[in-house]
C-alpha cells in the first residue's frame, strides 16, 4: 500500500505514540509519513529514558485501557489515579503483623473489600490480598486468613458495565475453594484490582483469566 509505512514496525511503536498522545492515521503524503516516523523516533527516545518502574506503571495503565476502555463506565475515573497496590501498608502496620508474617510472597495488592453474601445481599468487610502466588481473603480486624486461592485456580473476573465497584471472582471447577461457589466483592479500586490480578496471573501462570463485562450476569448474582 504505502512502501514507507510497510517498512516501518508500526506495531512496535504504537505504545510509544500513545505515550506522547499521538494517533496514527494512514496517509499517502510523503511529508506526513516523514513526520510520522520522526514522531516515532522522538517517542522511542522519550520512552527509553523511562526507569523500569515507570515502564511498569505505563504498561499497567496501558493494560487497563485495553481491558476496560469504552467497556466499563468506571474506567475513565481511574485514568488519572495512581495505582498504589498496598493501600493498607500491611508490612508496616502493627495491626496486621500476624498477617504479614504469614505471607511469604511479595504483596501486590492489599485493600479492604466488601464481601457480599449472595443469599441476603449483606456485605462484610474483608482484606483482599494479591500476592505473586495467591489471592488471600482475611478478616479485617484480626488479620486471620479466611481463604487462600492459588492464582492458577482463578479463571474469570466478571463485572457490570456500570459505574460500580462490584465484581465476581470465579474459580476453577473442582478446586478446593470452588466448593463455596463464586465470590462477590465490592471495592473502590476495581479497575486497578482487576488489572493487577490479570497481569499477575498471566506472568506467574502463563494463563489468561477472562475479564467478563456483562450486566446480565451481575443481575443474576444480585
């Protein structure tokens, strides 16, 4: 089609262009193609200056965009928010020392969630922990671990398309925790939580969990 564009690795540079707020538009103009390639060079030079931490943050935000943009109404509000991960500072809090001592892996997420009882719709506050190996649910007062699920047993996270923080955690059929059924939670940092769970599971198990956004399912669970 356009030789100059065909010879350029557009797929590689697309994230760089997004970093700089540039969108690719095909054009037969040699001048515009030259400007496009120049923009790619500038964006690559800019991104090469990222620290490993900044690259990780950027990649995580890009992942969130791919998973939730124009699918989940809650997503736009999360764009400008920094993903903090350990909101409870488990390792520093004397209150959760017993819980912290019981966890050997790096803590990726530590936050309070409301665990919804599907029978009556009532919520109970729990600590939701994501480590490199497990999802852990603990009592928010005592820190006692109530449930520990290997990441390989998590198959799907489902939620509505609406502006709410409810999500269901689906487990592999036949796994130890699956006997209790799916778990329904609510959290103020749903986009971050689901993104980190998706990325961590993929990195640690090489398995992609399903992110399902369907109002029909949530209506059924409620």
